C-alpha cells in the first residue's frame, strides 16, 4: 500500500494574500510612499472585518424574522441559533453548548439566579421520551435550576408524563408560535 502524502496544514490562502498585496499596491500607487502601503493594508483589514460583521448581523436579522414555516425548514443547528436569538430578545443571557458531547443541553439560559438547560428538537414527527431523558441528565451537569425541551412539533404522551414527573417544561409547536408572535 502506498502512503499518503502529508499536506501542509498551515497554508496561507492565495486569495486573501492577493487582496493584501493589492491593497498595499493601491496604497503605494496613490501616495508613492511606504506609509501609503501600510494605510492600504490597514484599510483592507478594516473593510474586511466590517464585511464579516455585516454578514453575521445579516444572518441574525434573518433568524429573528423567521416564522414557524422557516423554522420547519431549518437544520437542527440553525434551530438552536434561532432559539438563542428568540430567548435573547426575551431578556435571557444565552450560551450555546458544543454541538457534540453537550450532555443533553443545546442552550444554557441565565435569568438572574436561574439557570435553564434547554434541549432543542426540530422534528417533523412527535418528540419522544429520549429528549426528556437527555435534558434531565443535563440539569446536574450544568447545575441548572430548570429544564426545558423546545420543539417545532408536539410531544408524545410518554414524554409529557416523564416531563411532568421530573418538572421539565415542554414548549411545543403551539407555544413556540405564541412566543414568536409575542416578540414581533
């Protein structure tokens, strides 16, 4: 068997380097000094950072304008971000957990002394007992005072029963729609 060649892990991409050189050349061409090159490069970075910030705020704005139809088309990760923005607008401090190894919680909300572990389930069918079990396990891990499961769907009777016994608050499609509508 042939061994695979190792790739250079840290290669500076050509396109950003090209724009940096272009900005330096424009700065030099305009001022005919080395200081002009520096100003050109600094201007490039300021514009680049401004563009990145604009892209992020544009995506957040799009999430905030989303309704239930858009939610139904989202990926699970986008649904988590949507809920994070929705809860921020309701006054919570929001922290996202890792996408894998999250111990059953996707969001951690803080409201004063309360810490709320939230499991987000964007499903096309009903949400079962497993989601409730996962959030119950997350309560101790994140030292939460409350546990919520939020879905764009509905819950099975077994999930509702387990949630009731363990004081887990369930937010189904109907309540999620009300939350979305109340914050517009």
